[in-house]
C-alpha cells in the first residue's frame, strides 16, 4: 500500500453515488478472504488487489485528524482517507474454518469533507468571486482565476508579494490596513470598497466589495487571511444613479427663478455625472415670453443660464452666464434643438468638423482634452426650453448609454421646474405690467408736503401708496395692501385705489372713507362669490389728510396702522391710531384720530410687506433705528428703508411713502368772520378785492368777487351762523365759505321763467372745481380758481 501524501492529510467520505455502507470477510489471521462489490465501491480497491492480503494494510495509522465519530480510518485507493465505524460478526463456513465479517459505515464527517473539498476546488477554478489567500506577513500565497482577471496579476507574477507590490492601483494601501487589522483582532471586515481598472475594461473604473477574514487551523494557529472580492460596479453605478435622482428631487425646483433652477441642475450634474456642464436656454424662457411649439431651427441663439466645472481657478464654461451664443449646424447640440433627441458622443475627435467650426467651445474642449460628450434637450410638452451639454475629460471613462438615460431623466425633471419658473416669470411680468399701469408714475406736486414713495414688487401685485391733492392746499396720503397674488389681485388693487380717489374727491372724512371702502369691498366679494381667491376681503388701507394751514392731520385705518412720525430732532413715534378691522372683516366701526404735526415732521406710511422679514415688535424696532438716522431727502429714505428692511427675494410686495410736511405761509391765507346780514355780501366782495390786490392777482378779481358774492349770499340766506370767508393762495386760488349748517347746496339749471337758481351754475363756469366739505359742526363750500401763474 502507498504511504500517505500531502493530499491525504484530510479525511473524506465515499465517492459520489456510493451508499456509504460495505462489508468484507477476513479469516482468523486477519487476511481478506472475501471482497464484495460494495467494499470496492466504498474504498476503490479492486478485489484482486485486496484478496489474500492483511486487512490492517487498509488502516491509516498516522492520520493527522481522525473523525470523532469514526472507529477507524481507512485509505481509499486514490489516497484520501475514509473514516468508518466498524462492526465485526462471526461467520462459519462449510469447512468449519472461523471467519469474520467486517461491516463498515462511512462517517458523516467524511461525507462533509468531500463536499468541502469539492467546494474549495470550485472556488479556485470556476467561481466568479475573486479569492486571495495571504500568509501572516500579507504575502500572496494563492488566488483563483476570477481574482487574476480582476487584478490583472497572474499567480506566478504575484506570489510572495504584498498587495501594495502586486496591485498598487487597486486601493492596495487601504486593503493592507484592513488585512493587518483582521490579522490582529480576528474580527472579519465585510464589504469594504476597493477601486481599480481591470485589464478587461481599462477605460472604466470598477468598484469591488471586499471581505477579509482570518484563517486558522484546528489548533488556533493563524495561517493568514483570505480576501473575497466581488465586482459590484453595476450595482454601485445603479445606486449612484438612484441617489442622484433622489438628490434631484430635493435640489431642483426649489426656486421659481429660471437662473436659480438652471444652476441647481448644473450643480447636481457636476461632479455627479460630468466633469463640466453648460445649461443654455432660449431667450423667451429667460424673458418670460411664449416658447414656440414643435421642432426648432439650427443656429438659434441661446443664452447661458448656468455652467459648472470640477476645475478651480478658471471660468466654468466657454461663455459666462448671460452671454448669448449659437452652435454650428453640424454640432450635436444644434441637431438636438432641431429634432429634440439627445445625443451621445462616446469619443470626441479634436479634428471633427463641428469642433473646428465652434471656435470658442472647440478651443475650450481642446484645452481640456474633452473625450466624451452628451447633449440633452430640456423638453416640456413638445417644446424645447434649451439644452444641457455634459463633458468628460478625466480618467473616469467615456459616457455610456445608461449615463445618457440618467441625464435624460434629470433633464426632464429640471425641464418641468424650468417651465414652472418660466410660467411664473411670465405671470409675474403680466402682474408687474398691470400694476405699473395702475399705479402713479409720479406723485402730484403739492406745497403741503415733499413726498416720495417706493415699491418692492414680488409679483403679488397688491400694495400701493398715493398722494392726492385736496382743496384748500390740503393733501391726502394713502397706503394700502390687497391680499392674494397675480393679475386678479393687481386688478383689485386698481379698483380700490380708484375708489379711494373718488371718495377723496367727495371731501369725506378719513373714517367715512374707510366706511365707504368697506361697503365696496363687501360688494366686490359678493360679486366674486364662487371664484377662488377672487375677493379683496382682508385688504388694509390707511388714509390720512394733512392741512398745512392748521398743521393738523386726521387719519383712519382699516387693519394695522402702518404709520410712523419722525420729528425734526429725529425722534420716532408710532401714533396711536384706532385700528379698524381689515376691509370686509367684521369688527367695530371705523374711527379717526387727529394729530398735531410740528414743523419739519415726516410722515412715513408703509404696508405690512415692509416688515415681512420680522416678527412681533422686532420690525418696529428695526424701523425706528432706520428712521432715527439722518437722511437728506424723502426719496433716499424710501430707498434705504426698502433695501435694509425688505428681504432680497420677498414673498410679498412692500410699499412705503415718506412725506415731509410744510406749513402754509400765513401771508398766503386770509380769513374773515362775517355777520349774518345781507349787507355783509358787499363787505365780503370788498375784502376779497383788496386781498387780491395785495397778492398782485388783479386778473382774478372779477371772477373771485362773483364767486364770493354768490357763496356768502347763500350762506346768509339759507345757512346758520357763524359765516366765515377764507382765501388761500396756493397753486390755485381757493375760496372757502363756512357756516354752521349741514345742508348742502346743489347746482340747478334754472328755467327761463325762474328768477333765481343760477348762482352755483355761474360759479361752476368760473371755477376749476367746487364742492362741499363737512366738518364736525357745519360745512364748508369751496371753490378753486385757476391762476395766471402758479406760485
């Protein structure tokens, strides 16, 4: 029998297909006298080689490791060991010679060893999983065929070398650190990442998941480490694509600004998918105009919306953001605009005709040694908003088909966000155009105040301020805000502003103006019932009338009072104005407050949007700090307030009005109290004539005497004392007659048979305008006359 060899140091079970049970017969001296087929099947020895020989020659006496459940270890014909349990029974033949039947049962351990050996053989010959075996000094002892293909190192070339020597470009330093840790601690490390370029695919970096565990013998002696490596490149790339898509959902579309959205797309693609990227959009997209449907035309102008690159210290693209360019007709980008189909150019040839024709981009591509290109259109409902160009020049490899699919998905998501931003810009432009058309381009000139205003447009369209000149050199200041957004809100704002002008011309007190606006808002809300977000309910308005003769003002407000008073010494106060409910909301009746204004005071009216960036009292504190600083003009103060208090991209409109009050020179006002006597009419005409001569206004004397005569006559005949006549010399000449009655006169067209009734008709012919103003007690009939030259 042969001696044990290296390959027979481990026991194994029967050959595949064997039953694991056999028996043979020996004589009284232990010589084999019968060797049936089942014994040959179990141990592989034919009968002619065993019969007549001692059975002990089958027994392995120097087995390194015997199975625990075996009585004896026998040697198979091919040299491996078979552990068996033994049962011996006596047999008596016809010749009465003693014989013994030896019954063998192969141990279970032996069967599993056969499987282990087959599995080990498969791992080193047929397994697609890479396997490296290293000794305690981390020198390569053995690797399987799959490992050779991964690292490009044959066993004969790498045996005895450490990882940093055998395959330095495959994350070898990190692998050695992990292996040393496993050798020291005995704890396996699972699925750490290694990267490299295998010989079969040198143009693309592959990702491997490696697991390292320590090898020990039965006595616990450390034999080395095993490194199991699996190529997970496709899984890694799929995970990267999913992560990129998930990131796109959170990063793209967070803004309704076209340039910001384009920048979000570019920031996602670099370095996630490309080394550099350029986003070019059609001009109508940026301008908020209509984008044409259907196929485009080659050579169309595109404006650069965003660009990114992995390089530092250089411009991210051949064109800067905002610059206009076009692509040559033969370029892939030009073709994309025509047929709306993406283009993949795996290999970019530097001498290609389209590269040479595009001088600016071609030069940049040659400088960066771009080797791969993708161009993807930004499509929404059959319309191309622009395109995205992706470039690679690093050793990450050329773009693949799955890269193009991913780029299409990302571009599709970005196109929807860009379309939303474009539509928002278009609607915002419409709102701004309507709002600018409804708001005053310049404030009317008034001697009572030096006023300026400023708006911050967010696209809401509901805030406005106004200055309205009133008779008697007075002026009305208005600040209002309408809730909502869009064209409808801007139109509603225009209706409310028109209503305020109409009510102001009726000389109503501020609280009466608010009450009439309340009625109008409720009517408008009833008309808009059923239309979403159509009513102006919740609008706010502050209405203030300043009289430069008395230096007093009366004010009423619907909603929070946006009013600040700045004294000449820059002391800031917020007058206590009774705040009525917002227009259309239930609440107490509107009330007015009367304020005395020292000379040189500034009135600051503002809408809630001015303090939208603050909460609670913080806004009023910030406004106080700004108003306390010196500022030469109302216009400068308006700009400073909006720049410092309104956020850069506000969600709501903001409006502010600053008016520096000026008292009227007493020399330009003449006031007389007249007795309730018809003879006082002549006295009134004489007083008015002398005053006009003093003001060097003789040209207006005839009309003024006629107006004074008629108004004083009506006051004495039909009204109650006291009767007061006042002339005010401003940009117009105002004649005011006050009395204690609340009965208003009205203009009549007298018939030919009437003896009276033509007085106010004559007055209206000479007057520029006339009307009635009700006071807390009594009324004032006023008439304005044009003058030859404005004062």
